[in-house]
């Protein structure tokens, strides 16, 4: 084996700390949550007419249409996280929204206009000791508002009653459950309130704060059974509680020292939430079984809505008892009707809660969406600008398995993804404490006919162990296709078996007569190892001619036929490499590596260190449209060009977003590389919300979504409605119709007939002339008045020859004179319709004689 050149990094350029501090990014950009705020963290509510539902999401309140499921407006006046939104008990058309800083807005959801602002924060307390508002309630038939407060160091919350509009509060319950989504409930008649804390149930009267609340214990509290939720009956003096064993207890006779309890048990896992219908005849429950249960309390019958996706977090009922809203742990809302049929589904940014699995985030240029991990075993394509999910790809093809009471159920997860051109690569992994692991590498090809990814090749156990990294190279996805030495896509995998493997599509001979003679599938074309070290991270050069794989603290360079070319090791960095990436464009010959303590840029031509920084990088991402890179370290993000050490710029990252484990660049929208690159950079916070940098002035601009809701924009579209334009424009100036200037034609004459008794009316032959002429216009027949009068006179002469009655002749003459003065009918009717008055009634006498 030929001698491999090893660079020890003796020729290096160390960048001092004082210069690094001098390059701080002085720009008025600040991170702002772009999308992905939770839709399920706090309970929402329906509008008074049940046509819309309002959801607290981050610092906003999002208004969705029940008819279409689309978001129609957003209320963004709060500066802190919104913890509650309820209907105003004094005017159900209005709503009250409260944020954790104690600010309450009364506003109109139809146009988003603020009617009044209140403050229910604790007065006289400053600094870190200020308790935050964790819940807000304004139940009808109560003379007070109710607030849940909590401090960061406390393991419980406190329930207080405050006067409407704010003021000094009165403590009702000093300890309320911190983890429950529904720890407090109120009777609609204003009779009592209920609160839970661990295995204790407190029932009291808000109007009598001097009387202590009555305390009850959960059945089995000595065996660590705890309450999980509580709900009060809307009309009766009873309530329902759920516990950690999955039991639902109905409490009746609350005024007695020993209330009557009845237990309903179906759930295996703890009951997450309970909700009564508006009449109180049914009780709804949900939990980790992903099943909505509808209980008929008088008879004890049950109805089920199974397979709702992921576990139910909470349930909300509509005022008209026709709709239900369920929130699920994958940040999904489902609208259910009274027949337990799912009508609409609102999917937020769904991310896994597993801290051990790598966070996935890539940009898809085809759809303009971000590719992330969704619910277990799925990938989601999420549109950040519209804040909605485009579609979801089922990778593992398995149903979600709910947990058992003791736990231990493991679902297959997607741990790595790579997207380039028409190819999508996924790695799925499953392992529990006793079995496994099972790993599959799947190659997905985009089908332009189906407009979706279809499975092309599946490889079971590509490595003997866990896969540490996955990289994909696609020549057609590169801008400079002519510079690519490899015309075939390549995939690079690194595993715990101390090897890396190189994959490429190859033609295989068909195994059956029904298949084509040759089929293309992905196969392993090479592998490599280095001194028995574990293969960690990898990257592929821009032209596909060089591979870089990290083994421990060394970065090795390999040709496309898996021949080792060089090994780069930095002597002053004993820790392993955590990130590795080639540059692009003018920096394509540079290799950036990150460890736990340093960021090092290598020149692979001279095999030397170009420059270095002392920092702990948690995430390294490369911009595909330029040669800019971003590295998240400590409490800031570094934007730099690998070939220019003076281009490093820094911007602070809020503490609540750290540590950042995934980031991506959105498409390039201008020519300036570094300044605009920061605005195109988005990252996922530790709460798995998507952040991006925006100008501070933009944050103070009014939100354009606070517009009046138009019915046409929220009702479901129809095929014929798509043919009609929403707006029409014309250069022709149209005059106002006569109805808008003179009133409705014939209105006075019709009402004259209706106001008179029918038996007093004259013959209809004398009324029809005035009635019909009232509906005709005067200007269309002015040109043909003479022709009209002549034809009328000729018809009168013909009638007079056949009927010699002098009275009839007199009538004809009078009518012909009047006809000359009548207004003309419409132009389109004047040629085809002629009004002639019948002068003989012989048909009446003939009919009588026949009978």
C-alpha cells in the first residue's frame, strides 16, 4: 500500500480572539419565530357561532375556519407567549386572550381590532421573582376572572381570582397541578370550582373565599395514583376527573361530606383530558390510545373514534354541540362532528420529541418546502412561508404503536435523510433493550407522473451497527454541471462498524419474465476504513471526485474509487470531529471541520490549515447557492466564507433557542452573499420551533393577516367556482342602472293592487295596461314610437271591421291613443312581442252553451 501523506497542521494561521470580537455582526437583525409554534400547548376555543376556532400559538392567536380548515387571520398584538383564549362572558362575539406576562386583550375576531387592554400581572413584584401567568379563565355567570400563576422554581401553580380588568387577586388554591392540561374547571352556573394537585381534589366556592375549599383524595392515592384532569358538568352540581390509571370518576352530591362516586374505566393509559358537551349528556375523553371516547352518562354506553394518529392531548367542544376539536401530540388539530367523523385536519410543524435522535432539516427546491421528521416513521414537507404542511411521506410503512402502562414500546424512527435532485435517501432504525437493532437504507426516486417519491431500493443492514451519517451527491443538482467529473449520483454512509460505504445506481438483470430486462437499483460500489477508528462524519466535493470521511480526530480524503489520498490531523485538537463539509465555488478546495473545541479550515491542495477558531460548534450548515457557511457555537452563529478569514460575522442566538442542532439556508434572493445569507438562514430551537433572522422594524409592522374575514375565501372551493374570477376589471365605464336611481320598476303599482281588497277591484282588463307599462322603460322605444302607433292603428281598423259595436270602436280609439303615449318595451322584445287587447268574448258564451 502506498504511503499516505499525513498533515499534522504545522503550517497554520491562528486567528486571535481580539480580532474575532472585532468582527461582531452590527446589524439590526434579530431571531424571530418564523413558524412551527405549538398548536397544542394551550387549549383553544370556538367562536360564538361555531364557524371558527381560535388557537393560541406562540405569541399569536390563529383563527381557523371550520368549513375549510384554513387559517383566515392571525392576532399578533401580544409580545409574549399566549397561554389562553376564551370567549368574552359579557359579549360572546368578542374574545379575551392572555399572555404569560399578564396582558389581556379584548378584541373582535372578525377583523382583529383591539377593543381594550387589561393587565392581570402581579403588582409590586419585580425582577426574576415575578410569577408568570400559566392559565386564564373567564367563565360565564362569574363576577371574577381566574388566573393560574407559576414560578420557574416551583413544582406547582397557584389559582387566583381577580376582578375583571385586573387588580389585586385572591388566592383560591395554593397548589395546582403543573403538568395537567386541564387542572382547573368551573361550573357554568357559577356554583363552584374544582382544582387538582397530584392525588388531591379541591372544590370551593369563588364567592366565598373565606371558606376553605373541600379536599378529596383519589381512589388509590396510597399507591401513587394521581389526578390528571378535571371537568365540571355544565348544568348540574357534578364533575368528572381522570387519573393515571385511565379511570374516569363522576362525582355527584358535592355539597355532601361524602360525594357519590361512579367509575368508568376503558383507558389503559392516563386520561389526558375530559370535556362535557354543552348539554351535559355526553362526556368526551382522550389519552395515549389515540382513541376519542364518547360516554353517554345516563346509560353508560360508549362510542369510539379510533386510529386518530398520535395520542390526544386535549378536547374542546363547540357552543352548538355539533363540533369537537381534538389536539394531538404531533402538533395536529382534528375537527370532528357529532357523529364522530373527522371533517378537517390542521397539521402544524410536527417534530419528534426524542432527544437522542438527530434533528433533521433540509430544503427541497422542487416544492420550496423544508424536509423534516414528522410523526414516527414519517417525513413531512413543510412550507415555512405559508406555515402549513404540504404532504407527508410514510417511510417505514408501519402503524404507530401506542405505549403500554409500563412503557417499553419502541416505534421505528427515521434518523438520517439526504435530498438531491430526484433522489431522496432515508435511514430508519429500530432497537429496544432486548432486541435489534434493525436498520434499513432506502433510496426513493421522485415520480413526475405521481408527483411523489416512490421506493426504488431498500437495503437491510447496510452497516453492522448504527449509521452515523449519510451524504448524497447528484450531478444534476449542481449549478456547474460541466465541472462534474462524475455523471452518476453517489451516496456515502458511515457506520459504527469502522467503515464507510459508497453507493451508486447500477443496472441489474431481471429475475422474472414480468420485469424489464434490465432494472436500475442502488448497490455498494466500494468501502474503506482507517486504522480501526469509527467512521463518523462525511462529505462529498462539489464535482463528486473526492470524499472526506472523519475517523476520530482525523479527516481522511478518498477518491471516488475508494482509494485513500491523504489524512488530515490537527495535533492541538485531541477530540473527535463532529462536523465536516466541503466548500463550494471558489472555496471548493477547502474543507471545514468542527470538533468540541475548534473550527478548522483545511486547504486540501497544500494539506495545511488555512485558519482556525476556538469555539464549540453544535451545528454546521453550507449554503448551496453560495460559498457561505454557518456555524452555531455557544450563544452565537458565525457566518463566514471558508477562503476568507476576515469574512466571519457573528450574531447572537437567544438562550431559549439553544442548543441549535439543525439549520438550513433558504433560496438565494439577492446577490449580496453574507448580509442576505443571515436573513435566509433558519434553524430549529430546542423547543423545535423554526426561527429566522428578520429586521427589528419588520417586527413592529402591523400584521397583514388581521383583515376582515371574507366568506368566499374560507368556504370550500367547487369546480364551477374555479371558473369564475374573484375580481373582474374592465375599461368600459358603466352607468348606474335605473333601479339604483329611480327605484324598482313597478313597485308602486304592485303595492296598490295588494293594498286594496280583491272584491273591490275593477275588471282586470282595465288594470293590466297600467301594470305592464310600469315595468317597461321609456328610452328604448322612442325611435320606433311612430311605427308602433301606426301598427296599433292598423290593428284597430281590422278589429272594427269585424265588430261593429259602437262602444267597442270607442274603446279601440281610446286605447290606440293611449298606446301612442305608452313607453316602449325593451329593444330586444319590441320586434318579437306585440300587445293586443282582446275585444270579443265569444269564447265565454260558446263554452257555456257547450256545457
